[in-house]
C-alpha cells in the first residue's frame, strides 16, 4: 500500500478459517519521502518513524467482524524481530501546546476498534535518534534484544477496572539489562499510570553514549549495583 504520506508492505499473508489464524512472513512501514526530504518540508520538530517485523501471527481472530464492523478482536498476536526507529531534528523550532497521548490515549485514537488479550514481541529493537541544536551532535539511544508482553489492548467495551499492561526486558545501549513494567487505567480521567524499572549491575561509563551528546557531561568512573 502506498499514498503520498506512507509506504507499507507485507509478504505472504494467509488466513486459516479452521483455526482462525492470520499469518504474515514480514511487514514494513515508512514515510513515502526519504528522511532528509521529509524533514526539509517541516517547519517544526516532528518524528520520522519507521517500523518493520519478521513473522506475525494473530490467533484466534474474527475476520468477518473486522471486515463488516472494522472491529479487530483477537486472542494473541505474536510478532518476531520487530524493529522501530524514531528520528527527530531538534534544531527545528518546538511546536508548543501539543499534548502527546500516553499509551491508552493512543489506543483510543486508533481508526479501528480493537480488543486484543495479549501481544508478544520477540527479539524486538527500538532506536531513538535526535540531532541536538547548537552543537549539531547526534544522540543515538538503542534498546535491543527486547522481549515484551502487552496485555489487554482495547478501545471499546471498556469496563471500569480495565487496565493496559506492558511487561518488557531489553538491553539499553545494547549493554545494560533493564526491565520495565507499566500499568495504566483505561477509565482514570487523570490518565494515571504505575511504572517500575529495574536494572542489573553496570559500569556507569557505558552511559556516556547518552551523557556526552545530550548534556556535554562525561562519567570518568563509577559502578551501579542496584537500580
């Protein structure tokens, strides 16, 4: 699929009506324009996002409900080798006044109605890159070897006690093991959420990849045993 803004590709799609299983070999998404051309058209800071994956399996899924009512109801989605990138040129002016939604808010803004029990991401990676104003330095923050479980994704038929859950582990800068858990209520008007982060022992100098470009600060020595 392609239009003036996006290109999306998927390969070897198949649906088994007996087991209600939908499969893809791979999927990719990116803006229609290359990054430099895309950013040249921007007057404010904006995210340039790409995503791709290996095999995707959705089961069980009611395909007739999706076709007739635009409702995606599924038990489990398993995505292998998911790879997400986000680039921002912070030398452009900041567009103040825009409030970016938290995960529950993003789900509620989706075009389709969804109700998914579990999404599993196996061997995922996320990369964030930004160009810093004044210095023109590039900040690059990867999180690799991620395994994540997203629980109770929905934007309709929401009960009072429903919450979105995110449980993930990965390696910050491909080096520091971290575990992140998030739980956010679907019905809290203040959009409250609960979050915990854990990390294994590490040499703090490994964080210089972030501190030097972002804060002009360098850690000469130090270790952390508990976070």
